[in-house]
C-alpha cells in the first residue's frame, strides 16, 4: 500500500474511531453515581418504637449521589414503557411512621434528631430536609446533629445509644458527620412536580409496608433544573434503608451545559432512538465489555468481565463499492466509493485508483475477442477491478438486442457472452461502468 493511501485510510480510521468514541461517551453528562453506606443499624437502634415499627438490626441506610458534568443540571427522574423506574430490595424499605416523608425536601429539619427520622427512606433532588442539603459524609464540614451522643436523651430526641454505631463498613460515624449541610439556596427543588402525585407512596410513604420493589412505567418526578450542592456537582437522589440487597435502574433527564435536554437510561432498548444508555444508572452494575474499540462493547456495562474479543476494523462492507473490504467488521458507509460522481467526497484517485484512469486508457483497457465470432464473445476488463459493468449489444440502427450485468472480476461470465441469438452482421457493444462508457464493434459470422 502506498504511503498516501495508507495515510488516507489512517486518517479516516481516526475520524471514524472518534465518531464512535463520541457516541460511546455521549453519556459524559453523567460522570458517576455513587452509593454511600450512610449508616448500619445495631441492636440499640432496633429497640426504638417511637417512630413506628422498629428498625431491624443490621439494616443499611444507603445514599445515592449523582455526579454531573460541570454546568449540567438534573431535570427529571422517570419511568417509561421501555424503561421502568426500578428501586428494589430483597427486604422491605424502612420508613419512619411518626415523621417520615416521601421526598427529602419534605422532611422537617427540627425532627432529624428524633428517634429514627434521620434514617427514613425517601427520594430527593438534593435535599435531606426542608432546610439542609445532603452531601457525602466525607464532604460534611459542619459536624453532626444526628446521633445519640448529640442528643439530650429526652423523650423527643434520639435516645442515648441510638444512631451511634460505628460499623467500619459505614466509615465515618453519624456522631462525627451526618452529611447534612446548610446552603444559601432554597432546598426545595424549583418547579417540583410528580406525575402521578402519589406514585412513590407505596414504597416511600411515612409507613413501612411489606412491599420491597418500586417498579413504575409511567412516573415523572421533575423540576426546572437542579445543580449539585458541592463544587463537584453531586446531587443526592435518594436515601434508602433496608436490610436486604439493594438494586435500582434509574432513568433521568439532564440539561447539559449547552442547554439541551438529554435522556439517559439504565438499560438498552432497541426501540429507543432518543435515549442514551449510561452504565452508572444501574446497580449492582452489570458487567460486560467496556472498551469501545471492540465489537462486543456494551454501553450499559458498569464493569469489565473480559468479554472484549474482537477489535473493530473499520471499512466499507458494501460489495458494490469499488473499495469493498471483506476483512472489515464494522461498516462505515461514508468510506464507500461507487465512482467519481458518488464517492462521498473522497478522492477517487486514492480510494479507487482503478476508476481514475482517463477515457483513452479505459478504451484501450477493454479487449473483446474473438472478433469476428460465431457463438461466444469474451471480454477482458483489464485494470477495472471489482466493479459492476453493464453490457449492451445493439444493431447498427440502435436497437438493443442484448443486455446483462457482470462483475468485472467474474471471469467465468466474462469469457462466455452468448451471441448465438444474433444474426450474421455487424454489431455495437457498449460497456458501461460507474465512471465510464466504452463502445466496441464486433462481427457475428
């Protein structure tokens, strides 16, 4: 391969790879979704009944934080027919009956230091109470109002010994940092609407039910747009307390930094044309091929399982193109060239040099023999390679008597053009390709 052609193909490969990479990483409006273990309940926590049925020992309180790209905003959390919104556990979710709420910004701040209100399960767009934002405990810089050690032990406060468990799986104890921060802006999400209004109640209302799965195909929880509280643009999406194994599939609308609204979903669906799969929105993550340079790449894979096997080879897979490449395994239609007038803006002299020869060279390229002939003609296409050609045979009055299409590399067909149907005399043969038309005269004996 000459250096010019090699360089051309390399540049096209880079452009195609860049296009694929852009497609595969279009999900970069969402940079991460982290699941924080906020607290793990112990036997002392299980003794409290002021908030309703007691919290089960060993229950884990999780917090879900969505990290968006700079300038991006969270607009909606939704479920649709193709993408249900799923939040589930193998055990029921805990809800504080006394003062629990369905949404984080509805929790009354003055009750966070009462019994188990601070561990209630709810959905959120950033708020952990009607006055405080939720942040990862590691970013909380103003101490704690949650935990038995910070209360006075009175009947209306957290009893001493409750919410003080320092299980290492939860890292920072709630008595040191509760992930609650006072912000300058109102914590209630602007334009907050839920349709239908009571959609989340079966799982997250202020009562612990026996249900452990929220699966909804027609819910929308939306705002006019919410930024994260901290400089990393993290948004608290939910606080969930359960003793079971947590799982979720979230679908969100994001207003990106350019002001465009983009839908991101947890699971791929072939019927979608307007939604982008993002692996962060599914938990536990489903493993697969995470390298977009391989055919097995799955945009919904949240971890790599070693299934990347087939390195992508870009090329034109249209057999009618002059630069058809049977060794390619990923078709790039814009690489296909079909002739000087249909070469997708590419330089035909580089892509298909066999079609770039001038008319005089083409005229001399084709050889028709034997001439004269009795039964069959043979055609030698010369330098014309891998191209469909049309053969027309006409009498001298211009009447077409024979027409056929033959590939220039079909040697068997080219060697046996049947002219037995023709009477004796002189005939014109026209050979038409993508970029040329050649006329030959022969005699039938």
